[in-house]
C-alpha cells in the first residue's frame, strides 16, 4: 500500500488545484480513513476528519505506515462505518477506497480469515452499503490493487442491486490520481449543473 499512500500525499495538490480552477467558489474538504485489522489494536484505524487544510491532509497521510499483521482480510467494515459517520455536508460526496485485501467473512473471499463469519463487532455489508448509498448519498469508487478484493466488490454491488461501486485499476499510482481528479471534476460538474437547472 505504500506507493498508493504516497500518491495520495504527493498528488493531492494537483487534484485540488484542478477542481479549484474549475469551481473557485466551491469549498473543498478532504478526509482520510486508514485502516488495518482488529489484531492491530489502537493502530487499527487512523482518521482525519474533514478539513479544508490541504497541507494538514498531506502531513497526516504522510505519517501513515503501510503496516499490519494477522490474516489476509482487514477491517474494511470498521473503516466504512467511520466514513459514514464523518460530517458530510456538500452536495458532491466522493469516497475513494483503495485496498489490497478484502473485508472479513468468507462470503466475500476465499482467503484465510480469523473472523470467517464476518465482522466481529456485528457490522454488516447490507447496512453499510445502504447507509452509504441511500442515507448519505456517497459516490463510492474503489481502487483495485489485486484480485483478492474482486468478490467483495461484486457482492457489495449485488447488495446495492446495481453497479453502485465503480472500480478503478490503480496499479499505476500516477494514473490512479489522474482518474481521481477526473472523477472529482465530473462529479462536481454534475452537482453544480443539477443545482443550476433546479434553480432555473
């Protein structure tokens, strides 16, 4: 995960500048939710709540090591729960999830799993996907690193009953950030255009 974290840190200014050039009057806020697994204790989650301070975002991301132990799956559900609980305010709500391992629960993968029945805290994909898609109206894009996550995303979309989650192949970290930038500007354009038509 190291090079993907580095790409987010190093290229975020480019993404923000591109959006600000197109929409100078629209405030931008960035957040970060890093996650590992339940066995990692107090290092399981690293959360930066929404901020408009790009430098603070980069500093926080820069401090995140790509470490973890235990089985193959990670605490995806715990991270999604935190994402849902963030202070979402804007009409454009984008979530970029970059992962190289699936969530817990053998229905989502065929890996070794210390929690084969699913999340040990009782979180479910059905509730999380519903909250993201319907309650919070968050656009979900997934950065695919390996095939280990394919089954998880397929089931997430089955739960959503549509292709809710768009997958981006991010093995080239530079191209990943280019696609992120394009996604942000496209979503911003849709939101602003929709508001303009509604307001006449």
